[in-house]
């Protein structure tokens, strides 16, 4: 039995259904229910035998891991979204008509991300990433305020250019494969591309990779192509910020890593590692320094996402079983932690009626559960033990030192810079004299607790089977 | 005899697209930009139709039709109406002077040729040269987006960048999914036009000058 048609089918069917649901309460429930159903069937991938690659789908452990992660976070974000949206309706920032659109788009976005992860065709993957970009542009502009439209326009223009460059790279990959594989669909299919990669023309593949790295790198928010990311995160609805940060950036990185594997399989092409490391390190440094002067809480954590994408890119750029393992672990834990943080921020900024750091001050005094969850999440994201991100960062740094000491030092400096920036801001947000609430706090903290529990478990004790599974994926990534 | 004709005609259509790209660059009036862009889209449609005929790949006619109808006619007409209806400044606001951008454009063409020709030695001559022209068109599209600050010219720059991609895709023999990709791009373009028109970006931004969008770098207090 193959679970994939169900994994892609649920979001698509739900999107169509939600387009006709005008009551926003029912819409929110259907949205969360469909996401839960998608998550449940995605778990089947772990249990069932991995299906053979078909024309449409290519499933291996690498994307099973990302599909399960994506559908899980998409589910908790939909759950959080139900409470968040109800509050936005009450305050009149959104109307029920907007919501019908929002819920349908949410499912289209899930569909597009899952399709991009599982497609066996680099053309289809490209189209799925484009679809995901379009849906998120629409969602970022949902509030129709001037800043949100500006953010959406900026995201749109930069995202489109990235998408266009990625397509040029895709055409070049096809051309590089043509000599070995001849014309036809085969030369766009992942499974046959990997088999034939040693016979590709290396020079053409190099040029293709540069275009793909810039194209998909824009979508992953790597410096210097990150300009859209903070605005898009800050101005959209918070559940979408969580999904953008936790999931869509991962999808873009997934594409880059896959193409990197293609280059690695071809012995004569350039080593993609240094390119990835350079982009990753610059993201880490630029974003780390930007953390110091943020006044808007969502922009603060958007920059933190750029920083972590940089760390993951460095890890995959280093390559090798240990660094890849660290990269995979970091990817999963960053998604879980960052989305949990956005959930708490969403509730806090709704209660205080603002996203400005100064006016959110004293959260632990006024809302202990919420405040301490945010403290725990921020501690985790800045890499403090006992949370999982400490493990993955420690693994990355310690595996880098023996191979490239200078790089290890740079990595450490970058991580400490970001740590300092976040701690400084956290102090202002969580402690001090509490500001007055403008509105009562509503919404459930259960998704936050679930995420925090998972990252705590990952930091204290990673189960053996999970470790060996991650190790086997890390081997494949080369 | 026919082989060289196919070769020459492909070259000619490619060169027409590139030439129209330069024509977009030196326009000083917004409506002139739209006209020059429409010419480029028509040239792309001709190039795609010629490839469809010479490669005996009838599906490429669909790409040609999309290029002609959407980018050659619908998009310029829609943008023309937006310019007139919303009463946007009719002159092109340049970040860099016209002469300098033309020189930069020539430089980019040289760059594209120097980049593409050495890495494609083993490909067919036609493919290599089409690819070099296509990359030039893509880079000039970038140049338009970077040096022209108005949102309308940015959209034109993006569409002309996309023309280069279509040229590359139809020039590579046997490339599958070309039609699907051009449909996906049409969706993107339709979306942009829709965005400009219905969100009334002008009312929200006061002007379509993208510098005012750039102002949103810092945070609001």
C-alpha cells in the first residue's frame, strides 16, 4: 500500500472543501482536522515499506523525515491558528470572507510543500515551490494594511526572481544530462538523474548549481538574498510566520541539498561544499548581528530563522556523516522550536495589541505560563542545554574543529553573537515590570507545550532507532 | 540547405528578442517601455513557433500562443490601462543613466557568451548559441529590474527575464514540461498584474516608485 496519494490528496480535497465553507469556526476545525489526517497518514510512511520510485513520486528516508516533520508542524500550526483567528475576528482585523480564503490557501500551501518534497521530477518540484510562494504571498498580504502589502510585494518580486533563476538552473541540469540520457522526461527525473549523474557534463552542472543555489537560496532566505524574509514574517498572520519559518525554508533547503547530492555523485563537478559554507556563514553572521537592534518581536525571530538556515547550510556544506547528522537534527529541531516560539509570540502580541518589544515587556509577570514558554523556547533556539538545539550545534561545531579549525572558530563566534543578541532581547521581553494588557489572553498553549516537550526529549535522550535512522539518512546525503 | 535555414532563422529570432530587450532599456517613456516589451514578447512567440516547426514538437506552439496572447497582447494592454487609469508618471525613473545601462547591457551579453560557450562545448551548436542569447536576455531583464525604479518597469523587467527563460527552454531540444512551465509562469504574471490592479498599489504606496517600498527597511516605532 502506498500512503502518498492520501498525503497529497487530503490537503487538496480540504482546500477545495474549505473554499465553500463560509463559517470561519467550521473552517478552522476542518483545517485542523485535515492537517491532522495528513499527519496521521504521513506516519504510515514510517511503517510501510518504502515504495519504488514512480514517474511522480520519489520516496526515500530523507524526504520521509521531512514529510512527517512538515505535516506535524502544519497540524499544530492549524490548531494554533484556530484560536488565533477567532481572536482576529473579534478585534475586527480580519473578516469571515478573508478567512474562507485563508483556510483554503493554508491547505494549498500544505499540498505544495508536500508535493515539492516528494516529487520525482525537478520540473514538478520547481512548480510546487512556485505554488507555495504564491500562496504565502497571498497570506502575507491578508491584513491588507500598507506594511503587509509592501511586505508581500517585496516578497513577491524577490521570490519570483529566485524562482526564475531556479528554472534556468533546472534547464541547465537537463542540458547537462542530455548527452548521457538523451531527450525526454527521464532527464528531469530524480531517480534516473542520480543513477546517471557520473556521466553528466561537469562544467554545465557547475553553472546549473550556481543558478539553483541562488534561486532556491532566495527562497531559503540565505544572505545576501534574505531581504524579503523579515518583512514577510512580521506582517503576515502569525500561524503563517510559523509555517514559513518552520517549513517553507526547509523545503527550499531540501531542493538545494538534493542538487548538491547530484553534484557529489558526479566526480568531476566542483565541490559544492565551500559555496554552501560561504553562504551559510554569511547568513549566520549578518543575521546574528541584526538580532541586536530589533524592536519588532516577529522580525527578531525572523532574523533568528535566517541565522539557523545559515547553520544548517554550513552543516550540509561540510558534509560527511557527522555534520549531515547535525544538519538533519538541527533542521527538525529548529522547525519545532521556531514554530513554538511564533505561537507564543502570536498570543502575546494579541494580548498586548502590538508587536513592539518594549510594549510586550514583563511577560513572565503578567502571564507566567506564556512568558516562561517563551523563555524556554528562546533558550532552546539560542542553543542552551538541555534543549535539542544545543546537541545539534555542539555536534556541528565539534565535527568541524578537527576538519577545519578556522571554520570551527568562525562558527562558534557566529553562534555566540546570535546567542548574545537573543538573550539581550529576551531579558526585555520576558522580565521587568509588566505592561498592561489591551485584551484578555485567549488561545491554547498545548501546541507550544507539545513542541517544547519534543525538543526537550531530543536534548536529553534521543531514542536509539531515531539515531540510527538519522545516521542512515546522513550517509545517503554524502 | 534546410538545416542551415533552420539554424539561421533560430538565430535571427533569438537576436530579435535580445534586440527588443535593449529597446526596453533605452526607453524614456513608460508607454514606450510597454511597446518595446510587447515587441519582445512577439519575437519570443515567433522563436517558439519556429522551434515547434523545426523540431517537429507541436506542443511548443502552445508556448508560442501563450507568449503571444498573454505577454504580447494582454499584459501590455493591461499595464497600459493601469498607467492611464491610475495616472502614473509617464516618464521612466532611472536609477542609473540610460547610456550607462546600455553599456552595462552590452557587458552582460559579453558575460553571458563567455559563460555559456565554454561550458557547452559538447552540445549542439544551435543549443549553445541559443542558450547564450537566452542568458543575455535573462540578465538584461535583471538589469531592467535593478535600474528602473518604478513598479511597472519592474514587472516589465520580470516578464522580459521570463522571455529569456522561454527562449532557453524551447531552444533545448526535446525539453519536456516546457508548456507546463510557461503556464506556471503565466499564473505568476497574471498574479502580479492582478496585484497591481486590484490592490491599487498606487493608492497604498502613494506612488509606484519602489523607493517608497524600500523605506520599509527599518522598523516602525
